[in-house]
C-alpha cells in the first residue's frame, strides 16, 4: 500500500502542478476511491520525494494529514530548499516538528553536511527521532529544546485542535495543555561547536520567531550569514513583535534582502522581492538573503 500510495501521490502532484482540463474532478475521484478512510494510529508512508516518514494523520490535521493525502507539505518551500542546498552544507531547523524538513535537508546535504534539528515538544520529539532513524541520517542532530534570545526554561502550549505543528510558546489558547521545556541560544550552541558556516536557518516556531533571531545576532551579523527561511504571519498572536518589526530587524539591522513566494509555499513558484513591510504575506514563509548569496546562487534562475 505504501508503494501504491506513492504512485498516486505522483499522479496527484502532476495534476495539481499542471492543472489539465478536468483535474479537479480527477483529484476528487482519487481521494474518494483511495484516500476516503484516514487510518487511525501511526503509519509509515513514503513521501513524494522517496523517503519514508512516520505520521499520524488522524491526530494531526495539518502537515501529517496533508502528507497522507499528497505525499508532501509546502511543496514550494521544499523546491526552493532543494535549489539552495548542496552537499556539505549546514542547516539549522528551528521548529523541526516530526522532521519533514530535517530529513529532506539531511538527504540533500549528505554525510558531509549537518542538520541541527531543534524541537522542544516532548510529545513530538519521539516521532522526530524515529523519522531521523528510519532514514539512517547520522548527519541530523536532534536538540530537545527551543531556541530564544536567552537560555533558561519556558512553557510550550499544545494546539492539537489546529495541528501538532501549531504548538507554541505563546499562550494564545486558554486552557491548552502545557509542558516545561528548555530554551537555548543559537549563538552559544554554535560557538561551542567551533567554526561552522551555517548555510541556511529555517525558523517556524509559531510566533516566537523574533526571539530565535535575537539569539542569533552574531550569526546574522556575518557578511556570509545564513540564508533565512522564516514563517511570517498576521493571523496569529506573535510574541511581542509585529511583522513590521521583523522586516526592520532583517533589512536595517542585519542588511538582508527579503523575498516572498509569488503564489504561496504550497505551490512551486518564483520568489519576488519585498520592498516594505506592507508587502509581506499575511501567512506564509519569507526568505532573506545577504547580497553575497544573491551573487553566488547557482540555481538562481530556478527560484527568481
């Protein structure tokens, strides 16, 4: 069934991307015949990219349910990451969730590279660990903590009524289950590892993004600082910052150039420049590049 679902995912991906006449009816027919019943419990499924993941689509109505139906999640984002990364790169994945991006990047950077996967939620960490192990990725190191501007402890709040990945350190759902977690500073962790050039820093931490970035000031201040992928949202409560603050921090403090998807992270589309905070998306990923990145990108034509 895993292999058969993989072939169906490829067909669905083609229909979604190419949108031939009648594609909507065909997609509905495939779902009605083959994906009508969402399995209970945990299953192992092959993604559109060929690697397996443990998922619980009956529990998580976001990423895991989408992977069950389509074999992928945020296809546009994964396409850009594939263009940006090469063997030997180092990636920091802040908010690794069950590991889709950590596994994807780990396979892209290879044994000579490294992925630092940060996930603080105690109920998500075991699934993340199994997904790293089932793919044999010794180059992915799991850090069971959140990232912030200062080290210490904090609470993380579950938000399963939305999805597993909506767990947040911002308490915006009254009565949500919470867990005590450890918070670390990225600059401190990197200094302990010794000289290491981080190629890409992805931050998707449900409203705590600025805290992560403020704990990486030394990293971001470098002329060859990392390419940034950051979730940007007006649709939720952020932790003491606006998206205008985020834009100013990136462009004025750390001299990044900001880009967004011309369509969205869910579909393969080109990146377009963001000239002001008013141009930022209401809820999507944004990319930030140093000028040095833009001058040396080998796959530039594939993403701009």
